[in-house]
C-alpha cells in the first residue's frame, strides 16, 4: 500500500469550546484535587476578604459615628465656652487663636456690635497679644519679674504704657539671653501705643460677654443655620438633663433610695445602673418622685422624657464608643488607615502565595499529561490556554467561596465589635466592591500563578517534560 | 562517523539504503551524524554519538540494545520530540530542525504515531475521547471524529468499551487504546517505546500482533525500541545500539539463523 508523501503544514488551533470542554472534563475527573485547590484559594481570599470587611466597616462606622457625635461635640464646645469665666485673656485667646472660618469670630463680632474693620483690627491685635502673653507665661519667674515686675495677663500691657516701665522692660529683655520676644522691640512699642484702643474694643466685647450665654441663646446661635441651631439647642438641653440625672446619683439620699429599690449596695449605684432603671417609664416616675423629695432640681424631666433620655444616652454612648474605636481609621493608602492598609496588603500577599502554590502543584504534577498532549499535536498556546483557563475557573470558584466565607467571618466579628450600629452603617456598596476585588484577586492571581509553570511545561520538549516527572 | 555494519555480507547497511526487493520503497527516515548529549548537574552524558540510519517506508524496525544504549533518545529524535545536539533528522526528506513549532505540532499530530511503555493515556478522558483527541487538535469535526474513533477502537477490538476511562481498563486494553489513538490520522510512522514493557506475555503478544497487522495491512512504518525477543519474529530489520552508536543492523532472516550466537555476543 503506497503512502502519500509527507507534507507539512501549520497545525490549526484548538477551538475555544473544545478547550473549555477538555478543561471541565479534567476538573471533573480530578474533583477532589481541584476542590482542595479551590479551598486553598478560598481560604486565602477569605483571609483577605475578612480584612477588607473590617476595613470597610470601620470606615463606614467612623463616618457615621463622626456624623452622629458631631452635634454632641459642638454642643459640648459651646457649653464649655459659655461656662468659662470671661477674663480678658480668655477672650483674647478665643479670638486670636480661632481660625478664620470659626463661627466663634462671627458670634464675637455680633456680641461686641463691632464693625468688620474694627473687628479685623481686634483680631490681628489679639493674635499679637496672644503671642506676647505666651512669651510672658513661658518666661521663668526671675526673668518675668525683671521685665514686668508682678504684672500678669493683660495688665502687662497696661503697665508697659509708661515710658519708664517700657525702658526697664527693654533693658531686662536685652539682659535675658535666652528670651526670644515674638516681635522686634520697636514694633512692640508701636503695638503698645495702639493697645488702649484695642483694650477699649475688647472691653466693649467683654461687657457684651457678661450676658454672653443668654445673648447667644437669644440670638439662636446666629452663626449656624436654623436647622443646626435647633440641633445644637436640643443637644444642649439633652446634655443638661443628662447631667442633672447623673449628678443626682451623687446625692446620698437619692443614692440610698435607688440602692434599696434595686436591692444593691449604695456604692454599686453607677450611672449605667441609674440609666437602666430609667428605661422603664414607671421606674422613672418613681425616681423623679425621689428627686422631688430630695429637693434636687429636675429641670423639665417627666417619666417619658427620662425613659427617652435613657435610650438616647445609650445610643449616644454606643456611637461615642464607636467613634473612639475607629478614631485611628482614615487616611492611609485606601482611606482605611495605615495599619489597615498594611493588613490588606499583607493579606493580598498571603493570598498570592497560597494561590501560586496551589496552581504550581496542579501544573507540575501534570507534566506527563502535557507531554502526551504535545505528542498528540497540541500547540504550546493551546496547552497554556487550557491551564490558564483551568486556573481562572478554580480562581473564580475559590474567589466566590472565599469572599462569602470572608464576609461571614469579617462581618460576624464586626457585629461583635459594633453590635446594632452595624445595621445602621452597613457599607453595602463598599462590601460589593470588596467582594469584586477579592474575586478578581482570586482569578488574576490564580491565572498569573498558572501561567508561568504552564509556560515552562508547554515550552519543554515532550520527552524532557516526561523525564522531569 | 558511520556506523559500519558488523553483520555478515548482504546485511542492509545503514549507508546503503537501496533494498533490492522493494524497489518502490522510499527512504522515510534518514539520520545523519545524530548526536545528543545531556547536561545534568554539570556532567555531560552522551546518549547518542553519531548515528547514521535510513529507514524505508513500510518497514518494521526493532531497535535493540541494553538499557542506557540510547534507544529511547534515538526514538525521541526521530519522532521530533527532542532536538539533537548535532546532526540531522530527515523525515521524508524534510529536515525536522527546520520546522517551526506549529509545523512540528502538525507533524506529530498527523504523520507520526507514538506508543509508550506507560501508555500515557489522558486519565480523565474515556477511551473514545482519548482516541479522538488528536483529531480535535487537527480540527476534525466532532461527528467525523467520533465515527472514526469508534472505527479505530473496533480495529483494536475495544468498540464496546469506548466509554471506559483508562483506570477501568487492563494494561493491554490501555495499550490498545493508545495504538488506536496513534492511528487516528493514519500516520506514516509509528514509534513505539517498549510497547510491551509493562504487559504480561500474552497481552504483549497481542499487542505485537496488532502492530504487525497495522504494518502489513496499512503499510505503516514501525520503529520499535524494545527488549522483547519476540520482536525478532515480526520485524524486517533489527538495529543494535550500544553506547550511543549503531553496533549492528541486520535483516531478520540473518538474525534468526544466528540468534544464539548474537545473544552470546551482546550479553
């Protein structure tokens, strides 16, 4: 039988559908081994997903907590400002130290009924005055005594108005080697000359400040828009009522009564206990009766209001705790804080190593199969496509399983940390993005890890591949 | 160098390709000064040291020799599975070294069949899928491939077991599937590396008979690296390799007469 002469032509490529069929066939046959690979990938991805979940949760909770506690912090700041003694130094520092956008400036200008230009002048002078006051405060006792005798605070400036005192100050300053006065001495002289004007401006402000608290309340926090002013006023009222209740715990009679009511020792009556007691309106009614009996101020507290406050306070406390817990989150490479960003990167590394190892194993143990396929006429490209496809499929399965597992673990842990707050601040979009990233990482890493060994294997002459095994 | 035949006069020498009885036969494989050395951990091993050989179409050649004599290496060179360190391999006057990877794949797919001692079936494919894999690589449409695959399985007597996976079959059956696979494109050359090495006597005999049948009925050139003495009954020519060189080439008739003596010589 005569044979045709051998003619050599280029080998066609294996069709994609057929390649997929062969790959799926192979995975089905090596189900256990493929499952192990998938599990390895899933665990690696789950590790990363867990960290990502933590990161996105912290980020979301931090944003919410900052939002929720912003009102409280604003109210606390105003309360502190209103209760501070209105000394000239305090006012100077308040104005001199405030940034240009600080609402306090606006409030002060309105309080003092000052023109814009006059107020700007006051502000500049206040900044200089604060620098000088800092200098005198920071100077040692002996140096200070040499320079300004026993004058303190803004009295220093009044004292230095006399030429003799100013000369004495200049001499002393020259002698005190270590002192660095914040401005050149002649300039300071000129500034002192303008001081009485500043002083009168400030006096006007200070006079207005006498009724500052009332005025601010009456003005309805003019620096804020109406909505914010309402919020701040409400928060201020709440803060006051909460303080009233908590102070009552310090009154011996009330404390004893509550201890008897709760059947605990008086020493164990903590603020938390008190608030838990108040959560039920009937108990709150009893407590308010005790307040009245002890002649303790109760403000406009009623049983319903007390119970509401108790719930409110619990919520606020939780948010405050959450805010503190997430205080170090933010910034960093992914906006999740430097520490968290490192964790994410490290987990990505672990993920990469785990997947590479799994894929390397899966390719190298099949050198013989690759060699056989080459003997049967497979192109290098077809073999690589086969293995990369398999890697992608395993990576996809592992990535999906891993992101699910990681989400469960991650959000489970976050539920333990933040409890019900998580429901309010569940970062759904960020979670979806993180899931996508994790799956993508699984697929890409698996494909990358599969490319190199399959490239090596596909390039080997078939017999060498068999010999390696 | 030339491996001068040491056989008695009338032996088909490697440098004298003309076979008087087969005027129509062409030279299908020609090797010229074939050398191959492996470098492993800094030690150079010379597996082939200048082999010149010519093989005609339709011949059944047995390559014999002790282990380490270079049989498998020679076989790989001829099959385009490995590249020689120096020297050339011509398959039907085509220099294998000149072929691109894509053309080599074509050659391996359609023109050369391979049979291994380890069978090397793809474990996750059924017998039929194994047989049709080379056809898939060649771009044959699935229906044609299936029909031809069943036909080939019928030829090796495994038509009823087409859906079995390799692990569900005996060694002899696996080897028969491997033979069916190697015949997928009716190759001109069938390279067998110890085809009976992993089989018992009886199945080995069946495989050899099958090979012989393919040789006579289809005119396939068969090159068989083997230790199996039964091969002597089937082959047209024998080639002895020793230390990477052709020690002797002889026609079967000559060997049969002096078989005892040769054994004495080679052992």
